[in-house]
């Protein structure tokens, strides 16, 4: 699937300088570089997996979330560097997180790299007239580009924008909505409302162009588009539209893995790159920074949250599927990527949970429990599975919310969930870090649920910084 980059695709390397650093505004294409001209060449840019699929913009949320902790000794052992300093700062939600000269894998830079490649395709493909023989390729290219751009905007919105609030979204600071491939064009920050409307607009158009399922799981498709729409609408609090999107996704693919068929003896439970994983809809993963890395056999900085571990009851196969003992630590081995990298793409288990939550919120407990119990039956041993029953929609919603945390471990969705659920006192969560005698808390409503923009982005773009 990884395509060889020919001279005609070298422009992609230049576009990848769309970082928060000074190179962003110093971009000049080398005269030897040739802009792609054909649909296949443009598609080749979006098929470059290491950029488009393997450096997702969920790192800050995963560092700042509550799925793991590091000890004081581990924290102090992290050497000082431009790669490590912002991670240590993010772990304790410091007032100043970025210090400058961060690597290109940070959420902001990685996200805008994908946006720029998508825009390069969208801006130039309009000059390529589709014929009856090429219409399918043309549709696929445009649909792919729109999906990747919307996914990048969505992920960065969870990091760098306040949580969506319909009452304030039109005035809250959103993202710079870059819709042009020229990185020298200065774009101001839009509102949160405009940011989400752009995401939805891109996805609505992509849905019309993409096939139900992709040729390979690294490419977007209709099912992935519906899965992303469900995430977006849940962040917006529009649970009716989120449920409709989840419905459409599951009408295309609704398969679940029976965890009773798995072996838990390997270093990683699931096959590499989602091969033969019936639940994977779109293969995509976060860049794994050092402070929250979890890999069996490696000296990593990851201790599974004890409350999370205790939530798995007898017979719940996810405990052995997801967790491995490494000395005194429990580390994560259950990525659908099949490696140490965290799978943050789309899979049917999340979509079932999304639909179950929406149904519970729509006061349809029986329908919500049908989805919830279908998932749970595939996660427990036959002897230990007991179907949950209740006519109380609130009770069912509580079960779904609890199940999300146990199922969607290290998926890049926990930070998103915490942000949106903090708007509801019943589910509001305070995260605590303890480093020796020093205690740090991130409370509901704290401005620090929104990360600051990188130093160079502020300097080069002239953007207003997020308050801390």
C-alpha cells in the first residue's frame, strides 16, 4: 500500500514543511520538483501512509487524559529536550506547554500537514476533467481529500478549541481553516461554530463520493465518514444526528470480533495493520510520544490507571486482551493496529457504543441495551456473560458511559469524551496527577481542557493564544 514516491511526487516533501515552525511561511517549491498532474499521482499523495495515517492529532489528549500515569521517578528520568519538554508540561497541564522547536509530530503540525496535502489535491484536481473512464477515480480522490481534511480539523479542534457549546460557539476561538494549498496565505482563526460547520460540510460532500467500503483499510470510505460524523455530532450534543450517522455506518458493516476466539499470549493481541480484524473500518493511528508509550518488552513510561483496571469484572476478556503485566506495571497491548502504536481510527465497536449512548439519551433504553449487550456478549466468556436489563434510560446511559471507558482504551477518544461529558455534572471528571508531594488537578470547566497553540504558530500566524 505504501507507494513509492517518484520525482513527480516530491512536492509532498515540501508540503510537509507546513509546520508551526518558521519554514511554514518560507515555503518555496524547488524548481526540480514537479507538481503532480494525474489523478493517480494526486492519489499517491493521500496514500502516503506514514503522513496521512500514522501521525494522527490525538497526542495531546492522550498525554493529558486519565488512562495512565507515570511515577515521580519515571517523570524525573525523562531527559530535557525539545521532544520531551512539552510532553512533561502537558502531563501536568502546565500554564506553558510548548516551549518552541517542537518536533513535526505534534498535533498542530501533523494535522496541518494532512490538511495541506488534502488541499493540494482539492485545489489542483479541479483542472483535471473527469471522463466516464476516470469519474470513479476522480470521485475517490476528492472524497479521500475531503475526509482527511475534516478528520484533521476535527482532531485539532479537540486539542486547540474550547469544547463545543451551542450558546457560545459563534464567538469561541476555533481553528485557522486553511482551504488553500498555498502555505504563505495567512488565515485567521475562525470561530468554533465555523470550524464544526466546515468539518460537517467536508464530510457531507465526501459521503456522496466515497465507496461504502475501501479497497484497503488505509483509505476512507462511506462507513468511516458516517463513523466520523457520529463523533462530530456527539461533540456538538446533537445525539439524534449522531445516532442517524451510526445507523448508516452499521448498515454498511456491523461485524464484531468474539474475543473468545482470541489468543492472549502474544505481545500484541490483534493482527498487524488490522489484517482480518472484522471491526476495523479505517486504519489510522496516533503518533506515540514517550511519556505515554506502552509497548510490551520495552522500557516505557506507562502505568495503567488503577480505577480503569478495577472496572473489568470476572470473565471480561478485555482485561487479558488489552493489558499485559510488565514487572509491577500494567501496559497496553490491545491496539487494533497490532503494534505498540495506538489505533485511533474507526471500528464497529465504537459505533455500537455511540449508537447505544444516543438511543439512551433519546429515552430508548431497550434499543440501547440491544447494542450494548451485543457488544458485551462478544467480550465476555459464555459462562460469565449476563445481559443487562433495565427500563430506566438513565441507568442504561450510565452503563454505556462506563462501557466506553473499558472498551475504547487508548483510542484517542477518551479526551473527547471527558470534554463533552464535563458539561453534565453527573459525568464530570477531575483528573489528578501525583508526583511525590506535588498534586496537580484538572477540574471540569478549567480552561486547561483546551491546549495552547504552539509558540511558532503564534509568532508566524499572529493567532490569538488560548487562555490558560
